[in-house]
């Protein structure tokens, strides 16, 4: 059995990222564990289970969004709260107990419950229309927040005083509090009337007594319950741990003498900033990363690790031709996040000079950041850069801001792009894989495992070369077609079957 320990947390809290449907998504849900889970789920080449450490009352909806609704899992908070229900249950807020004189106001975003002319409650719903939260009000101030589980009950409730949270109760299915977390200092109390937690392993369930009724922090409770579960597993089982600062320290203690794979993904946990975990890395049976760059960074810190480390990209390639050649305009996608001010100005100026030569071209400036005014910021900086260079003001109208927070919106945007420009020191992994899949040539400032200079892209030495390379691909079809063919050939190295072969190699090595 392969056990995946994910890092699906809201910031550094032991809670999920579920949000109201009308809120702007501030993050992507996709990460390395999601991809690994999808590979195992669809290929069925090895049994697996997710070990969920955080509080996730809407976890079934998360699995559905990732197209793995029936993925097997164990939840630490289900064990703590003694929850036995497994299936989603559809229920209506009208089924809840309300005062008889309640009136409901249906706005385009939320439902507001009014009582005697005052706000009594506000109901928030998830992306699938499921009730996720009800905030209760007294004298126009929030006094209580009920957090709903998608299996049909209140999972947690937060008590407020003067509009500020005082403590949070995690509840059993019958509504009785099981664990109380105090906001002031983070200490935890267990309900002395219910001092047990419920462990489910295979087809068996067993109750186990908490070691004490008071804990200094929530992490201590999670560590104790998780350790109890790990002790039920077999010695031959493998644990694939997503490296994250919230759980890495007690995971290191629990996983001693167990077969472990450590997974590094993008900037979630930079090994260069955490040399204190090198002991854990050395003790691990294997290390997987999302890119050659991350692999190189780890090996440079300890070259003895080279024999047990492999990069397995969390994105697989596939042939998915875009529609750029069907359009009358030539859309150039340019990634701008992380580019310093001087670099941004120079980039915009070179793009502006190219637009003077090519009347069919337009520039789409891509950002993955979710701030509301992010597109306006980008276009304002663009207009200022063009003006400072005394380029025609009308050029600004041929620059567009593309705000794509998650992978789905990125893919939809890229289908119309004829060229990808990413001049950052580390080009974005997902952009490169998507460009390969769609046959989009790329212009970068360094070669990567996804770019071969002169084949599926060009590597420039300085930004001044950009107009020349844009001409190379957009002034005629020969070079562009050659890059398309090369993209599909390179993409064969990152197909689902190739990624599965890499996983088989890892499992065989560890096992």
C-alpha cells in the first residue's frame, strides 16, 4: 500500500481551502499529490490511500473537482470527531431549526436571514451549491459561525465575542463538542465525557483513549492520532509525504524506520531555506521533485543523494492543438509575475517596438496572482513604460492582461496563443508543459528539460533579442511549424505512461 500525506492546507492552518462560490479563487488546488493520486487512481497499478491531517469538512467536493471522487482516504479529524459517515448528503438550510419569524433575503451571492428587521444569519454556499457556512449575528455583530460538513451535519462551530473569535469547537455527528481550540494561545481541551477517538483501518474500527485531556496546541493532538494510525499499517507500506512546514517536523519523528518518499513541489517548501531537514532527507528511502531544477538544488546540498532522487513532473503532456492559427490576430502570451520593475519596462519596450512592425500581433500579459486590481496594475505599468520610451500611445491598446489563477483558466487562455514568452530565471513548469501539449513555440532565457534551443523554442541571451526571435516564429510558417513538431516529440517524454514508468521505478527501489 502507498499512503499519500498531502499538504492541502489554508496558509499555515489545519484547515481546508474551501471557499464561497462567489469569492475570487486566490490559489490553485492542484499540486504534486493531486497528480500522483490521479495517476494511481486511473492506472490502478498500485493500491493507495490518502492520509488527510487537516480539518476538511468538504473533502468529498474537493475529490470530485479533481475527478477522483472515489479515492480511498483516512481523515485524522474524522477519527478525532468519531465520524463514521462516508457519503455526501444533500440537505437544505430550510431543514434546520429556525425561529418562526425568520424572513429570507435571496441576494445574487448569499442568503440573509432577517428577524424583526435585523440581520440574524448569513448563509454561504460552495461552488456546487452546497451549504458550507452560516454566520449568526447579534446586535449587528457576528457571534457564532457554523461550518458544515458535506455529509450533512455541523462539523465545527466558532464562538465570537465583540466580533472576535474566542474558541472553536470540533463536533461529533450528534452536535456534541469533542475538541475545543482556544484562539488566544492555541491550547486544546478534549471533552472529558468523550475522551476517545475512533481509528478505522481496513474493515475494522477501534476506539482509543486520548493520552490526556489538555494539549498545548492542535498539532500535538494530530500527531498523537496520526501516530496511532501509522502503527496499524504494515512494515512494507510506503508513505509519500508532501513536504510542508506545518507537518514536516512531527512527520519526521513518526516516519522513523518506515519506508518514506519525500515530495518537493515548486516553492511550497524550499530546501535551501530549511537545511535543518537534511537529516530527514538523508533517512528517506527516496525523494521526488517536480523539476530538474529542484533535483539539482537538493543534490548540490548533498551529492550522496543522487542515487535516490528523481524528478516526476506533476503535469503530463498530451497532444492538444490550440486554435491560434485559426485566428486573424497573432496572440503572444508573456508571463510577467516575478519580473522586477526594470526588467518589466525593458520587456514591454521591446514588445512595443515589435508591435510597430507587426500589425497582426497583440501581447497578452499573463499573471497567476489573484488580487482584484492586478490586471489594472499591469496595464498601468505597461502604458507608463511605453510613454516613457515615447512610443505611440495607441500601442497600449494592443496589450491585454490575462489573470489566470488556476490551471483550467491557463489552459483556456493558452489555446488562443501562438507563442509563449517566459523570460524569468525559472520558467513556470505548467506553462511549459501546456505549451508542449498545444504545440506552442517558447522563447525563454535558459534551457530546461522542456525546451531545446532551435527546436521547440529559442533561448535568448538578453531582452534586446526578443523582436528578432518573435520575427523568427511569426514572419512565416516554416520555423513555427518546425517548433510545433518538435514540441510534440519532446512531449513524448512526459506522457502519462512515462510518468507511471518512473513511479514504478521508484516503488521498486523503495520496496
